[in-house]
């Protein structure tokens, strides 16, 4: 059995394939780069059209006889009246937060108003202490930029990469384990690394967690729109991502690995092509993945406003 570079991390310097590749408060978006390229392409096309039109006009003028009388001036064009385009509407909200139904005893409305997003770390962490004990918070959570970290990571989980430095939780303790010598396989003992975290996860009251999420939802919504979705709705995205994780296949071992560079990858191209979130569930083993899915279903039921489908 070997301890080696993990499938879980990311290589600094390698090209990122996630939505965000910067620490909180300084995001870069791949969409912005694409938009810039599109603007340059459109600009070149427009310039080419202008030059071509001028060339065609000059060629036509040069071919006319010198004595050709001037054509009478054309009548002024009649202005075409068109209705103003309708403003772009926001996509229909599928899971309004108002329809969330946390399964918890009704609590009095908080007297203090919500903090501003930029100064929300301490109030949110203090509120989380009502769901997790302080020892678990200190061991697993990264409180700095917590709301933004949660939003970025949720949005990245269905993508190819979910950069570790953006996670709201600390990496799993212990070394990534393989077996098999020259032909590497994912070691069965690797699943035991997740046991402490899974026990904490299972101890969380999903109703209290959902109530906490609903209370601070405006901050999550603001962080999501700042991420590059001005018309997006974070609760819809969260439910979508949960549903994506719930359909992760259960892969019976042994799972063969390759090491094309520094990090291990799944040898099966179909597994390696899966999202960062689904590969994380596959790595932790079928039994652990079922425990995570059970908690996700419980949480989803309380924030989605409607029942989950039978296939999930």
C-alpha cells in the first residue's frame, strides 16, 4: 500500500477548469475572457465589413463613365418605428426560498438585522455554532469568507474542477492511499479517512441547518450574483447541484488509477470525465457515498419546497 499524491488536490500552476480560480473578493471569470474574445472578434468583423464596403463602393465609382450625369438625390428615408425590445427577464425561480420548510421548532425572529456580506464571517460562524459544536467548527470549517466559499464551491461541484483553496472546509486528513504496485488501484482503506468527517455530518440536525440557511439566504444570494450570475437564484443552483450529486453512480472496486503527471486520475475515461463533486463521492467509496447522499436528500427536502423525484 502506498501513500502518494491525491486525486483530491489541485496542482498549482496547472490550468484551472473551474468557474473561479482566485481567493474570495478577487474572482476571475472564464466568461469575462470569452466575452472579451467575442468583442475582439466582432470588432474585427465589423472593421472588415466597413473596409470591404468602402472597396466595393470605390470600385463601382471608378467603373462609371466620367460624363455620367449625377443621379437625383434620393428622398430622405422614412424612419421605421419599431417597438422597444422587451427587457431581458429573469429565469423563473424553481425553488423559492420562501417555500423552504425547515423541520425545526419555530424560533423567534432574530432581532439584529443581517450583517453585510463583507463582515458576515463572525455572525455566520457564531450561528453555525448552534448546529455544530465549536470543536468541529475549529477542526473542519474555514471561517474566512465562509458564505462566499460555500457559494463558489457549490457552483464548482458540477464542473471539472473545484479548487481546494476555495473550499469552506479543510482537506480530509491523512494521505491518499493506493495499492497494486506498478498498476495502481484505489485502496479500500482510503475510505476510512472520511469517517471522522462523516460522523460530524451525520450529527448535524438538517432542520436546524436548513433554518440557518434560510435566515442567512440574502447573503448567499448576494454572493451568487456577485459571482457572475446577476439574474441567478442560488437556491435553484443549490438544489440543482444536490440533484447532480445524488445521481453519482456507485462504482464497485477495485478502481484502477493512472498517474499521467503528478496527480492520480481514474484510468476509466468515463469516470475521469465526471464532475469534481461526483468524483469526490466515488473516491470515498460506495458505503460512504450513500451516507452523504442520505444527508443531502434530508437537507434537500427542507429547502426545495417540493419532493425529490423517485430516480434520485
